[in-house]
C-alpha cells in the first residue's frame, strides 16, 4: 500500500459547472495555490444531463420586463423553507454569473440588439428563464473547464475523495483513493486551508433516477465529518426515460404521446391512463401540462397534471408493470379532437402548427432536436417505444451553509446541488444559477479571509503547534480509515447490497412516503451500515472505489431517512414533490389506493427549516426559523463605507 502527502492551499472537489467556477474565481482573485480534485473529469451531472430545454434562471434582461434583485429574492424565498440571505445572494449574483458564462462562450440567445430575452418557467412570475438548449449545463461546464485550463489551474483527475480530515469543527485536509495507480493500492493525503465541496447531490441513493450513471454524490463523508444537513426531505421527482436517462419534459409531453403499460415480460399491453378519465381529451390536456409542470407537485394532484405521475407510479412501483411512451400513434389509435382540449393546449399546438398527425410528427414539427437526442443514444422514436418511470431528479435540500456558502465546519464550503440553498419548491433553472452564485460567494470569502489572516500572521504559521498536532492526529485517523477494507469479512457482493439499498430508497423514501415504511427502511439501512464489514466481501483492489462509495451512500440514506421520519413525526403534510400518506386524508382520485391518501401541508412548515447532524449511526434533528430576506440600507455613502471596512477585514 502506498500513501503520499501533498500540501495545497485551496481544494475544489468536483469538476462540474459549480466546481470549475469556484476554481476560476479563486484564481482570478490571486489564489494560485489550488487544485480541482475529480474522480473523473468527464463524469457528473453538469456534463451529462439536460432536458428538453435546460434552463438558467436569472433577472430579466430584455424588453419592458420590470424586475429587481429584491423581487427575485422574494420569489426564491417564497418557495418555503428558504433562508432569505441565500436567496438575496442568488438573486444579486444572477446577472453577474450569467454574463460571465456568456463571455466565456455559452451561447445564450439574444436579440439583434444584445438583449438576453427570457421565458416563463415553473414557479416563476416573470420571464427570467433562458436556455442554450438541452445541453446548457454541459456547455457551461465545458466553457468553464476551458477557462480553468487556460489559467493553468491544476486538475487532479482519478482521485476519489473518501474522507474529510476534520478536527474540532475545523477542516485540515482530505484523504483520497488514487485510482490512477493500477499496480498497487494508493492513497493521497492533501493538507489544505479550505475545501469547496462541489460533488452534486447524492444521486446514488435512488434506483429510479434520471441522474446520469456517473453522478453518485459524496454527501456521506460530509455528514460523517459533522456537517449539518438541511431540508433533506425535499427532492424533486418526475417522469424520465430509463435508457437513456433523460427528463421527458417540455415538448415530449406537449406532443401528446400515448402512455402504454405491459407486464414485466412485455405482455398484457394496455393504455392504462384511459381508465381514470371521463374523456381522452381530459387526459391529453393534463399530459400537455406535464410539459410545463414536469416535476411531481402535490399541489397539482387533485385534478391537475401531477395525477399523471401518480398513475405511472401506481403502474410501475405498486403493480410491478412497465410503462412506455409511444410516439408512433395517438391515444386509442384515433384522431385527436383538438378543439376539445384545454384552451391552453389547443392554442399552443395551433400556434406551433401541430394540430395533426401522430406524436412523432408533432415532435418533428415542434422540436426536431428532441428526436435527435434519442437517436444519438440508439433509440429511434419513429420505431421504438420509450420506457419511463417516476425518477429522482434533484435534491432541493443538502448541506447547510451560511451566506458565504460555508458549512458549520470552518474551511468547508458547499456549492451546487450538494448545498441545501433551495426550499420546498423553486423556479425551474435556479439550480444552475445557485451553483454559480455559491461558487462566487465561497471564493470571494476565502480570498477575503485569507488576506485578513495574512495581516494577522498568515497560515499555517499562525499557530504552528496546533496545526502540527491536528495533522498528527488526523494522519492517524486517515491510516485507520485506510485499513477498514481489510476488515471486511462478509459474503454479500457490493453491487448486490447497493442494488437492494437503492431500490429500498426509491420504494420508501421517494415520491410516496409512509411513516411506518420509512421507519422500517431506516432500520434496515442503519443495520447494514452498522454491520457493513460483516456483510460485504473483502474488496479487491479494483473494488475499493465501490466499497467506499457504498458506505458513503448508506450514510447518506440513513441521514435522509432520519429526516423524513422526523418530518412525519412533526405532523408534516404533503408538500413539494413528496406525498406523505395520511389515513385521515383524502385521495387525489377515488380509484387510487389508500396509500395515496394525504393531507396537504399548505405552507404550515414553510417558515421553519429542519436541520440534522449525524452522530455515528444516530441523527440529532432540530428545527429553526428561516433567516429572513435581509433589509439592506441602500444609501450609497453608507454602503461604500461598509464596503471599504469589509475589504479591510
């Protein structure tokens, strides 16, 4: 076994859009002793995901649209369980981050006069959304990566960070598994001043997921180090294709595809949605709305578009059947009576020139690249059906931070989806902006504090004895952690345990949640984590990445399930993208099972934030009021004075 050590002042973990922006901003500020650590530079959500029209959310920048930082902050805050200072930062930095991306080459469309026009997205009262197409986040990542490389910033690829080296709530370094060495097991300890965690959401927890296979997350190591989790109950779920993994939002729904289910062997075919609606046009109108209202939303269950999600969930999860979208024929094989659709659907399709033909013909008319995406991935929508399920898509919760995006661990920052800056609901596209804004805030605060420390004697010379003592203790901790795989003595294959745990999370911690089932899932997860070394086989060298990753995933599942169970016990009702079963509630449709009985939360918990801290295999949970949107004195002379004082910290 080979263990090396390095000293690098600033570490960014993750090679997505948020991670590269953080590195770029640090370097631009003069912090050149830094490195981006990545397990695989071509992996992750930013680079490998998208949607029909992937959205970036920002202030309005075109026409006569009236907007302001404060208005946008209030809209973000209105999502419920949102800290107002984070909302204000995300609103304030949205244009700065957007123009940075545009200047780096992201092709956001503008008018011939240079106005960046927008469109209205979900939970948006303006037209703040914009898009560079279905691969917006990929384009962002590629442009930022190129900027990072042009500056010569170190990118250390092939390193899997497996432990944060923390002592007394202060970060001192990281422990990595070096996957580049194929001859022997190798580890790398990097001592650093600070770490910006940009590892994305813990997508690996769920079996039914629209995240790319390469996105797994690393939240478990942050929880294990003592970082506080925030709003972990809040996920987004929505319908997505399984192969390839892709949101079937936007035009894929607006062209009115036919929903078909079969048994597990592909037999017993039927159009199951027709059984739940008075007329095909009523059903088709809700399918159309799923284009705009893609995420499952409990507020849209009762006669709204999210009833479609429930019916697909019932067919796949509860009945064990398979569901497909068929773009080759209309529902029932009959022409659609377009004038009987909801006025919104009829007007849209008429304006698009799509009041005829089959779904694939309408898709070709309205959005030909949407067909091309599946063609590029080996699926011919002219000939083949598309298998779908209701999948985990985005974590609105995550690690808790202050308004500099610093966690409660000094020197540990969280940016992008790993950070819990969102609340119960959010306007579509805010995730991309939040990652960029958080990266800028973290980098600027690191630089500002560094300058202050230099004036006070520098780092780590400020307290050399304490630094050496901490490193000695943490080096011992790292070596003990490295030895853990050698203690594994079970019989279960790592991949089998992963599959079982992920399926359990999708079934009991997904879109539909029932208190007793969550408790049972938490018990099983905690047992697997406690008995981990007695369950899994001793890993070979090539299995070490999965050994550490599975352990990290089980920690995340334990913390998330603990949060969900606490929410149930706190009399939390259904909200956002999660239906909590309530035997005394009502069903969205009388023909649905009692599992779907629920009571809407109706904002009763919107002013409170649930926070959780991991203590071994137990979790401590507290609720606190949201931090309000700050009331700022905008008198210029006062702010100029405060600014001068602040930069002289």
